[in-house]
């Protein structure tokens, strides 16, 4: 069981500088600031991942390795595709028309530039959301099945950032298999570097 260094009187909770743990904690994020941090983390993690992928020989970049989208190239393209899909959905801009396995870019340099631009757009979108907007619902159709869906924006953002982490993890594994090394992408590493 955790101690009670701050004296908040709640067994099992660590407190800092005498502040109570919970929603009134001075460092506890609101849902909006949490998603803002996740958007910035996503851009940071993608930058680190792409820097590592850049060192791969082209044959390894394209090599089918058993990932769900086959290769490093296929997985990075899938992430860009789904980021574009979710950004349009959550912004209420409709469908992209992309299949989930679309190769938007076969040139790594062009894909990397598109990734940088997409990440900037994601950060701007999330920063522009109000607290009230997080509770609104968006209607859309899934790419893989035709039935209509209704999703809260905050739940959509949670899925979106989780999805990015899931597939970045697959690329991380592929890098480890192909080269024996991959960059640290942990959220804690980002938080310690950036204070988010």
C-alpha cells in the first residue's frame, strides 16, 4: 500500500505537498488537457519512430513481417489512413473513402512529411475543442462495416489515441526484430521530458 507523504488521510493514495489526491489535485488534468497532452505525445512518439525507421534499408522497410498490415511501410500508412479517418469523423467532415490498408505513400520521405502535417493538424484540432464539444456525439459509418455509428467525441479521442499506440507498438516490435533496437516511446518518457 502506498504511503501518505502529504497527509491527505486517504490510505493507499500518495499526495504531494499536502494536496489531496483526486480531481482537486493541482496536477490532475481535466479530460481536455489530458487529450491535449495525448495529441502532443502522439506527435512526439511519431517523430521518434520515424527517425528510427528512416535508418532501415528499403527492403526491410517494405518486408512482410507478419504484422496485421504486413510491413513497417504498411503499418505506418495504416496509421496515417486511420488518423485521417478519425480526424474527419470527429470534426464532422464525413468519410475519406480510404480502405484501412490503403498505401497513401510508397515514398518514405513523402509519408514522413504527411505524418508531420497530420500530427500538427491533430494537435490543432484537439486544442480547438471546448470541454462541451468533448461530450457531443458524431455520426459515422465504419470503414469495415456499413452500419451507422454514434460516438461521443471524448470516447472517439480515447479510442483514436489508443489505436495509435497499438500500431506504433507493432512498428516498434518490427524495428526490434529487424535491427535489434527501437526508440523508447513510453508516455512516461515524454512526460518527464515535457512536463505534460
